C-alpha cells in the first residue's frame, strides 16, 4: 500500500485527543483509494483499523475534524479483515489442507488469541468471543493437535511491557502455565506484541525450557513445505513442532 504508516497501536476512546485518531484514519482513506478491503496480519492493527472504520461511519463532528486535519476525507466503508479470515473465507481451509506437503502430525499446539482479536465483542465480531475456533480449525488442517486451555483469551499485558515490563511477568506466566498444564508444547499467536510479551516473560524467569512461541504463519509455511530457516524458526521451535513425527524430514535441516 502506498504511503503506509503506523496505525498507532492502540485505539484512543478520548474524543478530545484527535491526533491519535489521525493515523488510522489516514491509512483507511488511502486504502479506500485502492479498493474496499484492507488485510492485516497483526491483531493490534486489526483491532485499531476495524474499530476506526466503524467509528468513522457515525459521521460525527469528531470525524469531520479528523478529516480536516488529515486533508483526506474518510467516512468509513473499508472492509478490514485479518489474514486468518482471508485463509478461511477467501481461500478456504479445505483448500489449504489439500496443499499441505508436510503434515504437522500430532504437534500439540495451543492457540493463543489474546484480547485484541476478540474485544470489544460488539465491534470486533471476529469469532465466538467465549469459544473462538478459527485458529484451531486452521491448525487442524495443518495436521496439528490443537490444545484447549483456559487462558487462551487472557490478556498478555499489551503495552505494559514498554513502561512496566515487570507487570507482564505474572500475566505471561499464567498463560504459559495454563498451556503447559493442558499439554501444549508450543503456542501459536497472531499478534507480534503477544509473541514478544510471552517470550520476554519467560526470559525474565530464566526458564531452562521455555515454551516456544511461533506465529501462525510460520506453522502454515512449514506445512506448505517452506524450510524452517526461511521461516526464521530456530532449532527449539522446529523440534517442538516436529518431534512427534515418525520421520523428521528435510524441513528440519539446519
């Protein structure tokens, strides 16, 4: 996308701080010039941009002020979708399953949703807010064994890691402990910040065997035959994914 910029990472609900709303509105205005759909891989960007589009449709005086500041008119109308929705709705999980070259047989993966994909429930409408399943359904098609665990929609601490990194440690520890206790050997995430927080929380605990955290697209790429090195999967992550297979294939080459 031409002229892309940061979405701001967090959607401000304060009406008198319009500068925080300028960025996501500018992104959507530019995306609208190229079409009516904007795809994002990041749960945070997805949350901010989807909610910004919904708020813009209200045609309030606040939106008029934002458009005046940006010198770009945007009043909503962009279909903001997450890449998981593209895989499910536009490509189809069945088609993805047929394209799998390296089934991730019985890899015990915990799907971690966090909060930004799902909340606020009334605006996001991404999946069942209490029992989401889109990520597990993808993992199943890749050959994994999705592990259900209680903390899969708990918050990892979000941007507390910037100013108060010590505060994320109990949150990440609770998520990791919940996944481990249920049998997960690794976690699949859809948010870069969640990945960072979960890894940083374990590093702070000086864990000898941290639970590997991978992005769901890394699992997808591995199943489609892309080598682990190209996917930036380290040896520990790759072993956690493939250790249950009867044969470790060429994907695990260093």
